[in-house]
C-alpha cells in the first residue's frame, strides 16, 4: 500500500522493528515467513525496514504466524492505522502492553540526542529515587509492583549511554527550575544533582543549564523536546530520518518532516547558546546540590 504524501515514518519504523523482533523470536527467516504469508521477500524487507504503510489485517496475519500474544497483536494493529498520519500522537493506556513504547525503540537506535527540559530531569539522567517520585505523581493510582516495574524500565534504559559499542552522544539543556524544584525532597534532589555532575564527566554526555538570567530563549516557546538522530550508512546517508519527540501529559508527539526538524534544530541551537557552558553548569549544579545537603 502506497504511503500518502503526509505520512509519518515514525510509526512505520516502529512497526517494522516490532514485527522483525517477533519474526526472530519465532526463529523464522525472511524467506520462511514470506512463504507462510504468501508474500515476496522484497515485501517483507520493505515492511521490516519501515519503507511502506501496512494494513492492520496484514499485521494481524503476521502476528498469527509469529505466535504473538493478543495484547501485542492489538497494539501493533493500532500502530498500523497510524502509518498514514502526519506527526502522530501515541496515547498511553491499557491498550499498550508493558514494554511497548515507541520512544524507547527510537532512543535505543539513536546515535545522538539533543534534548531540552524546562521542569524535570530527563528520563535518561534520572536517579531511581527521582524517577519513582515522577512516575508516582504522573500515575496517581499506581500500585507498588507496577511502580517498581516502571522505575526499573526507566533505569535500564540508561544503559544505552554507557554501552561499550557506539553509545549515543547526548546534549542536554536543563532549565534552572529543574535544579531548584525539590522533587522527592532534599535527599533525593541532592543525589539527583550529584548524579548529573557524575554523568556529565562522560565524553559522550554534555549537560548545560539555561539560567533564569538568560531571559527569553527559544525553549520558553517550544517547551521540552528531544531531537533524535540515527547512524549513517557507509555512503553518509541517514539510516532513518531525524525525529523530534515532544512529551505530553497524555502522550507524545512525533515529528519527522524536514522542515519541522529544522525548526527544532534552530530552537535547540538558540537554547544551547543561551545556556551556561558545561563547566559553569557543573558549578551551578554543585552549588544547588550543596544547598539541599545543608538543609
């Protein structure tokens, strides 16, 4: 099925990743799966690499062949319906099984992340105590077992930053309010800020603070966002188009049109320039951490 001119590649790419993973877990080669589905191997390749939109009924057929559980099948069928959307919303809810997260898949595949956060520490930089408080407030009726699982998933995601092979380059700008807002209490905040200083010493991680004194900058208008870029091929071509992700209270917005990404690139450059450099940012983070420790 041909993709419309305004179709977003994000759901197609995520759908392809999940279907490829299911095929591999079923121990089927592309040729074997294509034979069972009575499709060509070329069609299988286009689906798994996110090159084409897909009908939900085709997804259902693939999931049946791969032995996928019912909840994941339903989620992937819903994702297939989004493959023609222009910048699409992924709403969190019971329909999406635990571990099925579009952003996590993109984050894991990224070669670089440029993020701005105005109010809370970004997920890849959170400590366990800080993450627990954020998740507890976001889902007010969450049970302890579910809370533990979500915190564990968030912390496990951070392994991408320290992996031995090609860890992504992370540039993060935090609004000064992130440091000043005592989420979880003084002890949790002191540990969180100490963690920011610690991870900022890594070669692939740069953290800056946009101080209140910076006044107006692009982040005041854009709100929090992340720009994800992906590895290049041997010919220097993007393996996947850059994607902007903006988190919301009920879901996340994904944008991958060239003009949209360029606007956010310009916004991030403006925020980066308005911020303290890395050394001055570490000093400020340390000073605020010290104020929490003193009580």
